[in-house]
C-alpha cells in the first residue's frame, strides 16, 4: 500500500504528466472551439494511454466502508430492514434477497402432498409464495432469467397430482416382487461374487471373503461387472424389467410414454458476473487512472463490505486520499441503461452508502430511468466517445473536490 502511494506521487510529479495536466485544465476553462476540442481530446487520450500500466491492482480486494462518511439507513444489523426503510418497492427487496443466495438463483419447491410449486423467498417480501407472475414480470423487464429446473412426469388421467413413482415388473410373471442382482469383483484379488451371496456394499461385509483384505473405498476397490434383476416369485433372472409409472394418489399404473410433463422453473439474476468487453476494460482503466490522478485511491472489482455485513462487488471503487469519501462507479457499457440496471445498483449502494455513485454507459439512458437515478443520487454519464466520458467524470469530480486554491463551482 505504502509503495503504491509513493509510486503515485512519483507519477504525478513527472514533468510530462504535469504539462499534460496543465493543458487539460486550461482547455476545460476555455470556451470550446472546434479546434480546441480536438486538441483537448487527443491530449486526454495521450494522457491515459501513457498511464494505464500503473493502474493494475489485485481484484477482489476487501474494503470496509468508512463509518464516518456513512449515513445511517435503518438497522445496521438487519439487511431487510435497510431495504424496507430505504425503498418500499418489493421487486428491489426481492433482488436484495436474491443477492444473498450464492448462485443468485431462486429454485422452486414442490409440495407433493398439495401438488403445488412455490418459491418461499416470495413470502419474505410479502408476496404469496406461488405468485410466479411476480417473477415472470421481472423476467419481462430483463432483471431475471428463467430456466427450466425440472420436468416432472405426471399421470395423464390426474394431471393435477404431481406425485408419481417408477415401478419395475418381472417380464415373465408380471410380479412387482423384483430384486436387484449384480456381480461384485474385488479388483485387487479378482474374487467375483453375487451380491446376494456377499454384499460388498454393506459396510458390515467390508472384508473380502477370498483374500481377507478390508475394503475401505467401495467405489475404487470394487467393480460391478454385471447387473440384472431377479424375480423373487418365479426366480427368473432378466435385464429387461418392465418399467411403469405409478400414480401415487389414485394408485394406478400408467405407461411412461403416456405421462404428461409439469415443467418447473428457476429464476436467476441477470448479468451476474457478465464478462467484461475490451471497450469496457479500456474505459475502466482510463477511469482508474483519472481517479488516481484526482487524489483518489481507485481499484477495480472491489469487494466492499456494507452496513449489513454483506460484501458487494463494485466495478470501480475509489476513496478520497484527503477525507476518505468514496465513489462507486458502475458500468453498463454497450447496453442502454434500463430500470433493472438501476435496481441492481440500488442494492449495493444503499448498503455501502458511497458519497457519490456514477453509472457509465456508451449509450444514452432511457428517459424513464433518469428520474429514478436522480432520486437515489446516481450520476449517469453517457457518451459514445470514451474521451468524452472521461472529460465529464473529470468535470464532475473537479467540481465536488476542487484542488486547493480553486473556487467551488456552483
Ligand atoms: Zn392417476
Ligand atoms: Zn416373475
Ligand atoms: Zn479379495
């Protein structure tokens, strides 16, 4: 940490850097003429090209938010309370709950007695746990992704009953009294036996009757060279047992091919660890360089601990070297900023409570998104040109963190 700090001071005070910085400042103060704009852009680009090597830092660094700069939002220990007091919106609360699940996926729970599919997480946000329409709405707006979780085979005559099982019949006498039969081979000594004679899978029979060695790892030491079934009633041995489905509620068989399907779905948070594009990577490097030059310590992909105790992955997190105030920077580079993107940002920023939040995009945000962003103090910065974005970020930060001797713009 200390050596990095030294390095940064060294970089800033290099003569080349100083002159570029000076150029840049004077350009911003000038009325923009066509030519002036052009030279400003190229000098900015040059500045960031020459600097990108210093910005690499280890990803996933742990940071604690500075308690001095945090405003209190609800109870410090209950993440749900933070969400409830800060935003009443149920979908945002749900996103917060999904964030706490390791694979960010809501899975269905099937109740075979009541023949229902439910999502218990919904009851946490005051919704009925079988309200799949609520989840489907979040799929429509792009927040969640729906995936097939399971295909249950159910009775064609009683499709409202989910509970069915597989039954095996003897092909000779049609009895269900069928036993599984297989051979075991002790790999080490070559001893072969039927499972009804010596069942190696039973832990009490772990000693080989032939060589006397103890079997410690059944899967590794025992081979199953053959497997079939035997009918206990007619004693016939066969490997083509008749397989039927059994409707448990109404106690009758049905053919597996006549069975109907019930499809259950899981819902996963979208953009979970989306791969970063090369444009986004360049943007990220430029932003980190800029922030470091403006008296911030900036790093990318930082895990920041929020008031709830949960960690949030922030694309760029910068802390002011003088007063410890923090800036969280999010990027939605090649997509139009949508309401669901704002929703996904709200969760970490309400918990971390940075002084400033920026959302960077190469595309203009949708009109309906702007008031929402404004409400939560999210500064949307968008432009198709990378250098223009850097310029806007530079202006925004310089306005909020003037260098000594510079007047505060209003
Ligand atoms: Zn049935
Ligand atoms: Zn039989
Ligand atoms: Zn043996």
